[in-house]
């Protein structure tokens, strides 16, 4: 079932997004996160390093199509591209 959720007023937006996406990944969800370009770059980097020794698998628009298809989390900044 498709679910849409809006999260706001988090004091540490980047940390909150990383925790939320990690939780979704661990539950087997497929997620598209739409953020502005600067936040997309920061979130992409943070998902590599947020938890020491752990990687949250994700893709970004520049990744090859086979990576985007298999990634449980896709981070985008251009709504019209999806």
C-alpha cells in the first residue's frame, strides 16, 4: 500500500532524515525523498556516514538506471523527472 507522510519542524533535519530513511530501509520499504538540490547532496553524503560501519543503500538521479531500479531509497530534487 502506498503511504505519503510529511515530517516537519525537526531541529536537526539532516539527522532526522537519515534516521527516518534508515528505519524505512530496515523495514523493507521503498522510498522516494524529494528535497532541494543542496539538501540532496548533503543527504546523499550523510547516508554513507550517519551510522559508523553502516550504509543505507540509496540512489540519486545521476546513478545508472540499474542502480536506481534496485535501490530501496531514491533521493531526488526534480519532481518532474519521476
